[in-house]
C-alpha cells in the first residue's frame, strides 16, 4: 500500500464535462484529460493511470471500444474503469460490466458521489494488489526454498538457484533495454521468467544420489539418466501449473526446466531443439546456468575464474548459446562478477 498521489485519467469528448471533473479532482489527485478514446490510449502507453473515468457516448471510438482495447493490453488491462454515462438503462449497465467496467456514474456528475466512488475503487484495487503481491511473495518463497533443498543435494548450498535467478533477470532486463525480441520479451515476461528461474533444476529430485553426487566422470548410462532431469522437471511443473493455472510464472518454469540444456546448434538435450525452437527463457537460462556452474566448485571439478568462464561462453556463441544472449552477457559480464561476490557461495 502506498500514499503516493493517485493518477486519474478522465476521458470525455465534452470539454465542459472534462473541466468540471478536473475541478472536482485536481486538489486530491493527479488528473490527466483526454478528449477521445484514441487520446486516452496514447496517454496510457506512456503514463499508466491508477483509475480511468470513461465516457460511453463519444464520436468515433466510443467508451465500449476504448475499454475493449485497454483490456486487451497486458499493461493497461488491470486498470479499473468507471463509466460516465447519461444513459439510464439496464442493458447499458450489463454491457458495460461485461466489458470490464468496475462501476457507473451518471451524468450530470455529483461531486460527492464521484469522490466516494473513486476512493472506493482505488482502495479496493490497492488491497487487491497488496494481496496479489503477498500471495506471489509466499509462492516464490516456497518455490525457492524447495528448489534450494533440491540443489543442496549436489551443491555446497542452495545459492545456485538464487544466483541464476538474478543472472536471468539481469540478462532479460538488458535485452529489453537493447530492444531485443520485441513482443516476445516485455517487462511482464521478464518478471515472470525471473520468478520461474529458481525452479529450472527441480527435476533433479528424481535423480539418485549415486549419479548426482558422483565425483568422477559419468558413464553413458549415468549421463543418460541425469539428462532426464529436464523431462522430469517439465512434468512436475506441468502438473503444478494445471493445479494452479493462475500462477503464470509456472508456464515459464516448465519451459525453462525442459529446455535449458538445449543448444543453439541443435546438439543439446532432451530433444535436440535448435535456434528459436528453443524457448527464449531456456536460451537465457542456458547462459546464466553455465556461468554459475563454471565459477563455482562442483563435485567433479574446481571453480574457474570469471575470465575463464566468460571465454567459454563467448566461444559458445551461436553454438551452445543464442548469439544475442551471449552479446547481452558480454555487455554486462562485469556485473555478473559483482553479483557473484555479493551472493552466497
């Protein structure tokens, strides 16, 4: 919950109506005004409001079309919308509620009613966001703790899952900044991918200790068995997603668990996927996972230096790894070293 001044967008083709509502609200809220649905959509793209007051009867794009476009966009879809209308009938109200409106305020607008309805819906949205964030934090905490317990079977600590999650977030954030994968990698995608990252090796729970903790080189049969952790992980996370479909990050977790050992040249496992057949989240995790594995001790070898790890990753460009992910890593690799120093070994 926050005490920051809330932003209200008022959309009405009637200038006198806009001026009146602006006068009612300007002392309590940061108010933006739009004379059309098209203008409202442009404003929302650059400055997301906390609530929208939307006139229904407008020429060109009316209120119903405007709210439909808002709801289709993941950035604006959750913004509460209150319809302003001079039409008083049940059919209009039902249509508006079906379209996603939270409430109706009839014209001419009464100041006390307007302020009360706005405050009601802002409070409701604030509590809803607080609860959603609390559930997400609890879910992440449980998932990360479970993943750490699994990692502790073949790591000194469960720090691997924490570090790779941070590396994935750093890579994805930089790729968005560089304009890579437009439409496929948004801020929302980045957050979900980062949340999912700690679960990438969850399938190791199905691998026996004799193989997982073997200090020497694995034979062909043992290596075939350990490669199955990708398949087991996908199956576990698929089942979890079916039970809790609202936890969208599990979709990315499932894809990452299955594909993070695929290679860009098609020589990886479990299916030998190549290039963009490999989900983007898996291609990002591949770099993060290999870097962390190289700079930390494993039961079968000692850690390498940051410089040695970078050399191996750079040499794997367009072979082991997607070249665009490697180029992104190259631009921020010193931050990886700094992060490694700060986080648990």
